[in-house]
């Protein structure tokens, strides 16, 4: 009984309860919105609202509508589940990026720029290195290139491209880290500046490159997929489990990185130093910890994880890089912020938060495809969840206060 009490009063347990409560209220808010819209529109009605509410909660398991009755059908949908894993991969990694920086007391809003840096480095390496003797690929033929005298195995090119993307992201993340540690420039301002510099640099780099898709007449301002020369992430048998989906081994890489980050932060001296700097930079310095070095390293690690997000997304071979859009910043870089908030910056929690956010994306698509509603309702749900997650400390205090009131008079409740 004492152990059970100790479990319920642990800070980690309260964090999980606060996140679950945020999710429940967000889903409830979305359901109320669907109900109000349905009842307020004569062409929709209560039945349509009920379908929309079910899809918000069970969209991942939706298998369409019955051909005879038109009723929604539910069951295991391997395509949706596989796409969930594919969509979650970059979000998990950008969430880890934000969480690692936060542990050192930094707010990494520079994940979009680091994501772009990783993407550019990855594609230049993956498409630029030769992978076949006497074989020319479309972008090489367009440039009148001669056959290569040597080649590299595709798995090695993939590995070099992935590591190159992480390195590029790390270097880009280290810039605001150095500005913070050496000149005490606010990392948020520095990250915003580096985001836009990255967007314009990447646009220019691909604009003058030979990797633009010039073969398919319907394509403009696109870069070739990595499948064009066989450098794509292995499916690792996941396509057999989830046929018809975009899933590949990238999700496994993301989970491994999350576990590594968790071990680094909780089981190593270096992780303790990072957290000490985050708690009180000056006290850490007084204790002999090199705070300036750790700030730079923390942002470099965060950048490497955001770079890995871009790298895995475009190494999948499922997606084309539309370079001219990056006069804007990729949304996935910012999506890591709500994921980290919802997970209370816990690396393992980021995995589940990333999967949940991606599940809402799938639900939004099902809403659009199967009802008269659109996916923006799920954006409202995410916004409500993020808003509540930002007040997670208040929610945890409320939970703790409720438990203290439930205790017997005169008996103090021990909290960890």
C-alpha cells in the first residue's frame, strides 16, 4: 500500500496524468466543436456529427464505409497504422531536439532550420555519390556525365547521407548555442535568424544544383527521390506487416535514438551536467561544470536530432523535396515543440506523444475523406492540447492539491 501511495505521488506520475488530462480535454473540445457544427448545419445533422466524433477518437482504425449501408466501418487498418509510423518518425526526432535543449535550460525554436540543413546535406550526399558501375541516373544523363569508374554500395551511401544530415544539423544547431554561451545572445532570437538563413541557403543550393527533377514533365522545382539511385531506407519487413503504407525502418531508428538520448540524460555524467546547467547555470559553473561547453553541446545534439528528422524523411524514398517552398519554414520543425511539451520533455514520452500527434493527423485525413468535415478540426484539438500542456505545472499542482484534500485530517501526504 505504501509503495502504491509513493507511485501516485511521484512527479513522473503526475506529469503523465497531466498529459492524459490535456489530451482528454482536447479531444472533448474537438468533439463539442463537431457536435455544434453538425447541429447548426441542416445538411449535416446529429448522425454526421456522431460519425465525426467517432473518427476523431478511432480514425486510425477506420476502414471506410459499408458499400451497402454507407455506415462507417472499423477494424485493423494496416495502411493507416503504417502511415502513422512514417509520419511520426520526423515528429519524434524534432520533439527530441526540443526536449534535449530544454534540459539545458534552452528553448530550441531552431529545429526547422536544423531540419533543412540536415535535409540538404543528406540529399546532396545520397544523390551525389556514385552507386553503380557504368550506370547513369536521370540527373546524371541530363548533365552529360560519363559513367563512374567506381561505385559505393547503396547501404554505405545511405549511412553516409544519414550521418551527414545529422552532422549538418549539429553544426547549424551549434551556432545559436555558441552565441548564447559566448555572447549571452538569447537563443530564441538566434534560432529564428538561423532558421531563415537556412531556408534561403537551401533554396539557393538546390536552385543551382543538378538534382532538380528535369525528367518528369509534370515536375517543377522538385528534387529527385532517393529511390532514383537505390539509396532509400530499408523497409526492414515492415511493409509486409503494414501493406500499402509508406512505413520503413526510419521509425526504428527514431525509437533507438530516443532510447539513447534517455540513457544519455539519465544514466551518464554528461547528462547530469546538462541538467545541472539547465537548473542553474551559475551554480553549475561554481561546482566545476563547464557550462559554456555544455550549452554548445546541448544545442549541437538538438540540431543533430532535428537534422536526423529531415534526413530520415527524405531518405525514405516516398517523398520529394520541393525546394522552392523553403522560402517558408517546414511545419514539422515547429511540431516538435507541442510533442516535447506533451511529453514533459521526457525522451521516452516523446515517442508516444509523437505517435499520438501523428494519429490525430491520420484522423484528420479520415474526417476529410469520409465526412463533410475537414482536417482543421484536428488542428483545433492539437491547439487545445498544446495550450493545456503549457500549463502542465498548474495541472500537476491541481492534481497534487486534490490528493492532499483527499487525505485524512492531520495526516501529511508525502510527495517525492
